[in-house]
């Protein structure tokens, strides 16, 4: 399944800051360290040189990824028309059949974070919730089986 290109403005800013940090701060420091290590002579047994070159490759790979990804990402800002329904960027309070309540936020695949209860727009739960309203029931196919969820509340960060 292809991943969506949606992202919140805050998520885009985080990726953009990472790109700028890697390119303007981290890479020049590592390049200088590799240059200094190379000046010490034999590079074949020079750990600082070897690990520095490896770190440069990691940085360059991440910079390439971020540069390409930021070009295709589409920032989705809050729109008052979304109020009352679940759309991208929504916080949702869900209740399962056992009465357990959980809160989730629907975000882009580049910013999902289970520790914050941020779920990807591409996840089965998020896809099932899109367009739903408060008091709607949602059946979701999860790895653990079918789950029935109730939408208790929906809100957006403005």
C-alpha cells in the first residue's frame, strides 16, 4: 500500500528542521572530523576516519530522503468546515465495547508516534474513522480481529 503524502504543518516543520540541522550543522562537523582523521595518515586502520565516512553516508542518505519527501508532502491545515467530523489532523476519543477510552490523533505516516497516540492516516483505524461523527459506531479490522469502537468526541488543534 502506498503511503499518503499528507502532513500537519508542525510535522512538516520538524522534518524541515531536521534537514536544515543535518545539512548546515551535522554534516560540516562530520566532514571536518573525517578530514582531520584522514590527515593522520593510514586510513585503513583509522577508526575515526572509517566511522566518520560511515556517518557521512548516513547523513547524506537521510538528507536525500528528506529533500525528496518534503517536495511531495502536502501540508493539511485546520479548516473550520471539519468541525464535528473526523478528518486528517483530528483528535478522537474512542470507546471500545469494554468501556475503555482512548484518545488518538490522525496524522501523516511521516509523523505517527504510538507513544503520543498519533496514528497514521493510512492505518485501518484512521481509514475507518474518516468522515465519522460523534456517537457513530465504527467496526475496524485489526490484527487482533474485528473491534467495535464508539466515537465519543472529536476536536482539532487550531
